[in-house]
C-alpha cells in the first residue's frame, strides 16, 4: 500500500518472528534480503542490539554514481517485534527516510511481516533531487519474500 510519503507491504508467513528478527538484526544478512539490488554487503558491523546503534553498508546504485557507503541509524528496536533505521550517506546525518520492519507473532510458528519505506520527514528539495520513492513497492515485496526465504533456508 502506497501513500504520498510512504509505502508499506505485508505478508503472512509460517515462520516464527524470532527467526525473522534474527536475520533483520544481523547486517551481514541484509544483502541477502534486499529486494532493491542496492545493498552489496555490510561494512564489518556488529549485530544490531538496540536503538541508537549505527551499522554501515556497502551499496551500489546509479543514483549515487556507482559504489557508496551508508550509515544506518537505528531508530526503533524491540526484540522479535520491531526494528527501524534511518539511512544516510556515510559521514552525514540522516536526511529523513526510514525503513520500518514490524513482526507480529500469529502463532508459535507464524508471523505477519510488515515493511514500511517512509520518506515523510525528507525535505522537498531532497525529495526532488533523489526522486522518491527510490525503492518501489515491488522491490519492497521482494525484500519481504527474500526475508521469508532466508529464514526457511529456501
């Protein structure tokens, strides 16, 4: 579902929320679950353990002229339920877009996954310069699908 400043996708899976969260909180696994194709690898970062953590990623995209690095500032964290971060070019403050993963247990071995890409706090000049949304709804759905596949070993 898309609105003017965000896109949210959801999926129900037969996978425990803790298994999904284990992957989301490990930046080493983010290239594996990225449906946009921008994430190349983590930049020797530790597992995310709470709000305020910062993890670095190696990225590639034509919108940035090829290879670049990001710093991701963790804005929300509740183990097995919620993790979010704001992304910024390395060495800069986050300009406002945020990735929000929510996991809702629906049973001992099942969960609902929700992924939101929110750029509502980005100033209009940056929105125009970057061309939001940079990541499509289809790419977000691919990220959710890839997370589910990674959790099942598929």
